[in-house]
């Protein structure tokens, strides 16, 4: 369900802002960005893409071991983060 409170997560593109300003009063109210929520969203998206980098999770092979694969991949990411290896 999209947010309806006037705030958005993704920053407004410069050309869209310019077109809105060019229209003057008919251009509508400028949108505001919730920077904290955007940061959290990007963090989650990056984690999901790290999880899906493992082929078995991305394609959901062997559904009986899917959850075990998620736990294994998450622990590998966590250990890699703790040790500071790239």
C-alpha cells in the first residue's frame, strides 16, 4: 500500500522538480523526502540483494531447505561483517 501522507521515500528527480516549478501554481505542492525512512529502506534492499546473490535462495531451489539456506546465508554475511573481510 503506497504512503498517502505526502512524504516519499525516493528523492525527487531534478527534471521532475524543474517541470513542477515551471508550471507555477498548477505544479502542485513539492514533495518532501523522509531521509530516515529512505536510509532504512536502502539497508533492507541491500541485505535482500546480498541474500539473493546466493543462487539457491534467488531461485528457491529445494523448498524444504529454503529456510535453512536463508539462515546459512545470513550467518555468512554476519560473520563476514564481523571479521571485516571484503
